[in-house]
C-alpha cells in the first residue's frame, strides 16, 4: 500500500475513529491524541496489514489499543489529581442526549461493543476481529448492553 492509498483510507475513517475515541475517552483532547497516535502507529506498522480490505477494522483495533492505554494513563493521573472530565457536558451529535448518556454509562467493554455495532455499523464478525474476542462474547455483550439500555431508558 502506498502513501496516497493510506492517506485516502485514513481520511475515509477519520470521523469514525474520532467518534469511537470520544465514546471511550470522553474527553476531546484525549480523543484527538488517541486518533493521531493510532494513525501514526498504523503508518509505522503498515507492513503488518495482511489484506487491504481489513484496513478499517485493523485501524479501529489500533485505536482501541491507544484509547485503552490513554485510559490507564488517565486513571493513574486521576488518582493523583482527583479530577475527572465531566461526561454530561460532552457534545454527542450522533445520538439523542438521553441515549448518549445511557451509552456513556455502560461498562467499557459493553459500551465499545454497542458503539461498534449500532453506531459504526460493523458486523459481528468484524467486531470479533477488532476486539479479539469470540463471536459469542460479542453477542452476549450486545444482549447485555441492550438490556441495560432498556432499563436505563425506561
């Protein structure tokens, strides 16, 4: 894959990467940093991509790893600073406020699965590859997420 193709594919996925990053990190600056880190890591490791048609899922997996790393760093920092970002004030243009807040309150593993499936329209087989979990686990997280959201939104 040459630089022009890489750039085109990154630009096609940029908004999706940002939405996923925001849903995980809940802080705009951290989300932007994670997206930039993921793109840089993808570029440096482009030779590890086996098939170009899996670029999007491969890039999302890199992003999730960057976000998880950022979350660990933030939790260490927040233990020291005792200063967490205000989730309720986050702009959520792709969802209603109530649903966005309900999704934000889901446990992280369930939240990312719900977002990848319902917001980003990834099929279960791709989510399985992105999260490195069995298909049954994807289904159970989706079911658990639907139940939790139904309870929260009543």
